[in-house]
């Protein structure tokens, strides 16, 4: 773990759909707010837009450990089976607003011709702004990290199988659309 890494959490779940039917960027950048909310009780809102230079961005709002987070996930790698998103996320705490850096990586690999393994990997680290935020309050980084990790890990553990189910529904819907006549 690096000096200012907050969490490095990875979980897997099975998707009951062939890998060729899965398109992670398509799923991510068309995910409805309702579908996003169904993937975790901590999920508040979701939408998508583009950065000023035209890159796709997923906006996610969630509450983890009592802190409201607004994540501005910019696509840095977008393949059907591998999606990497990066965000300098706003965190609203009872004492102030600050930021953390989050790297969200999703991938799928075939288990067999009808199933895939989905991996949901989330890493976060302190920004300089966040380090100053903790210093102003006299909170040692290690203490913050020790308190934050269990909440972030539990959140990822809970949302991973629900994301997998959502991706599966999207893949099977795509399959049904592709099979329908006309």
C-alpha cells in the first residue's frame, strides 16, 4: 500500500451471459439512475456527460460512511471487456468539502461460452487537498484510513454482485434485441 492510498478493494461475481454480449462502456454510460440506485442502498443518483475535451464521464452520487460523495468518473480506457474510470471526487463531510482521487476499474473474462467473471476494482488515494483537510483537523492519515477502509470495502463487496446482475441484464437485453426480426 502506498503512503496515501486509502483503499484498494477488488471483488468478483459471475455474469450469466457470453462475453461477446457484454459491453462495459455501453452499460456504464447508459446506466439509468434507477438501475444505479438498485445496485446499492448507498447509491443516490447517476448520470453521464462529457468532459470539455469530449471524453465520456459518468457522474455518480453516493453516501459511504456517512459522507456524501460526488464522483466525476472520466473514461481513461474503454474496451467492451475492460473499463477504467478516474475521478477526483468531491466529499462532503460535516466539517468541510474536500476531494479524493478514485480509480474504478471493471473487467470481464470468459469462464466458459455462457458465463463471465466480473471484477470490480476500486482504488482511492488522498489528494493534496485531502491531506491538508486532515492536517487542519489534526487527524493522522493512518487513523482516517483505518476507519474508512472497512466502509469502502463493504460498499464494494455489496455492489459488485448487483453490478454484475445489471451488466447481465444489459447483455441479455442486447442479445434479445439482436435476435429480434426487423
